């Protein structure tokens, strides 16, 4: 009997142990399944997040590309505006440049303007940049052509001034050699009127009237300044716009303005920007003025009296 009880107890223990093992295995499988499900869920979330991140990166790259393109457009438009302004200035201030070069510049300006207006509407940034390069080259050619013309005019004026200096020196020596006594001339004494048959040292006309902006148009003649100097009408003209003969005028020379004859009766050298009071006291009825060659703002004012 005792042996049978021992066997029965062992058998019961073995059954309990087996049941515990089965239960433990089931629990482990359930936990594994749950862990697998959680991993799959996290994998789905991770894939979605990755897709979202990729989408954001693509959007950011697209935005960066748009920003770079927009900045390039703004840069080329700014360059175009500057180039157009510079080209127009070159055209306006180079009236004596080579005509064919001036025509080429006048034609190039609207091309750049039109392409700039149509950028991103069928016109590429590169097309505008190419037109800008052409415009810059032609504008420089016009400026260089005007400079060449001006250098030639300055050379002619310098030669004429030197010839006038030599003539004046010879006249002074001849006057010293003569035994005839003459009364000393005063600075403000008007020169004797020339005879009707005498030629004119300079013929010109009045082209317009106004201020510095009108004068800078280089219309080819004198500008009637908007205000008088000591009650005398004032007529300036740029040297490169036809005013260089003023530098060669001497006392007694005859000048024709719009058909009216005048005689040089006084002159004075001043500086651009001087107070107009410094031109007071000149003996004459009207004043004409231009700049000296390469003298950093020095100007000559000549007083004329009706002949």
C-alpha cells in the first residue's frame, strides 16, 4: 500500500509539472505573438514617419530651388536696371560718338528692357544675361568713341590756344617796339567796335533755356540760364558741346549769336561752383561761359557788348 501511494504521488506531481510547463509555453507564445504584433505596428509607424520625412525633404528641396531661382531672377533684374540706366546715360552724354555705335546702343537698350519684362514668361535668365553683356559692351564702345572725339577737340583747342598765345606775344613785342605813345587800357574799358566788314571769331545760337539738366542735353548751342548775373543774361555751354571757341576769344573779337553781332569787352577765369558774385563787375551786356580743358573745374566767363 505504501508503495502504491508513493507511485500515485509521483504521478500526480508529474502531471502538475507537465501542466505548468504547458501553461508556461502558452504564455511565452502569447508574449512572443504580442511582441511580434507590436514590432509590426512600430514598423508601420516607422515607415509612415519615414515617408513623411522624405516628403518634407522633397518639399524643402523644391522650396530651396524656388528660392534660388527667385534670387537669381532678382539679381539679373537689378543688373538689367543698372545696365539700362548706365547705357542711357552713355547715350545722352555722348552726342559726338560714332553714329553707328550710338544707333547700336539705342537698339540694344529696349531689347534688354523687353527681355527683363518677359523673364519667366518664355524668356530665360540666361537670355537676359546675354543681352546684358551685349548692352554693356556697346555702351562702353559709345563712351570710348565720345572720349576719342573729345580728345581730338581738346587737342585742336590746345593748338588754337597756343597759337593765340604766340600771336598775343608777338603783338606785345610789336607794341613795345613802337615809339607811339598810347594811353594805358583799363580792364573794364570796352574794346572799340569792329568794322562791319570784319569777320567773326565765333558764330553760334541759343538752343534752349533752363538749368543744369537742360544744359547737359548738349543741344549744340548756348543755354539761356534761368537766372541773370548782376542783371546780365548768362549763356553757358559745355566745351564738348560746341563751347571750345570761348577759350580762344580775345578782347575785340566779334561773336555772332543768332545773327546779332557782339564784341568781346571783358573776361574772367573762375571755378565751377564759385559764388556768382565773383562774376560781378565784368564789362559787357551779356556773359558766355565754358570750361577749360583738363583744369579740374576751371571755367572762363567772357563778357560781350552789342556791336
